[in-house]
């Protein structure tokens, strides 16, 4: 697997912009996402990560438990409006973006924008939902897509009412894993999100958005991932009042 330099450099952006790692919505897996609510709020397209979000890492087939949600997503948004940003080919019934640069590289972002702009009914960044299981690639990429958009009269009402809504996509973090992978890094990501959410008073916003855009799913079988014992102890020490 090639080294993901943009992903490795992403943590440094935390130094001057800690909110770059904050998702808008946190779910265990996509079964908890309410695609109809997203569509009704104004989101018209979605970009999905593949490994440990839709499939077992490095496999091409959808995790069977996600069949219904994935079908619902494609039906709600339309298959051409759902993109998988991945550098390998597979068969998930939606277009695949074969980007040369890994997430969260700006070149990958440009490729995503080029795809959605090329649609017969073009989709802008703030009408997208970006879904992925990794903070420093998927969530950072979604937040890097924020930019100011000029609203003409009457358009402002159509923009989804969320933080920085006028600037970029909705970042959805699926923090469950279908197969253990990079568990230490995942623990660090979870810890950082928690710290930044508390320091920036974003906890309330996270729970408000969760209420709007999620639904209860059948008991998720996706694992949260076992956290090494030493890290559990660190976590409880850090959260001791
Ligand atoms: Mg992934």
C-alpha cells in the first residue's frame, strides 16, 4: 500500500485549525443515517469511503448487513449522485472515483468537484454528504472542502441549516469497524475528536445534528473496535473529574 503523505501531514493542520478534524455527525455505521432526512434538508449527493465503511478492507463487496441502507441511499440520492472515492475498482453499483492522489489531498478534492460539476444537474460542495471511517482522511477532506459560496436572493433558504453549512459538505464519521485495522490510530482519532469537541463547545451541536440526521438501526453488529487496555486506563484517567 502506498504511503498516504497527505493523510500523514493532515494532523499538523490541527495546530492552527483544530476544527478541521470535527465531523458534523458521528454514527457507528451507515445504517444509522437517515438518508431521507438528509435529502429533505437539501443534501443531493454523497461521497463514500469504501474500506471499513462499506466493505471489509481491501474487499470489493458490500458488507451484507448494509444492503438495505446502501440501497436506500442510492434510491434517495440517485446512483449517479453517489460517489465512492477509492483508488481501486469494485462493484457497488455507483460511480467510482479513481483519484490519483489519496484523501485528503486537494487534488482528490478537485477530482470530486469535477465529477459532481459534470453531472447534468450539478451538485455543489455544500449539497454533499461525505461519509468515512477515518478522521485524518475522510473527515479532514470534507472539512477542507469548505469554502464560501455566493448565494443569490432566495438561495440562502435552501442551504442546510448546519455549522458552516454555506461553506462545505456535511462530514459524517462512521466510527465502527468491520475488520480491525489501525486500532491505535483510531483510538487517537477518537480521543482527539472528543478533546476538540469539548474545547470548541461543539458537543451540543454534534448531538443536535445527530438527532436530525440519524435513526435507530437494528442492534449494530459492527464493532466499535476493542481499545487496548492501557489506552482504556489513559482514557479513564483523562476523564476523571
Ligand atoms: Mg476507510
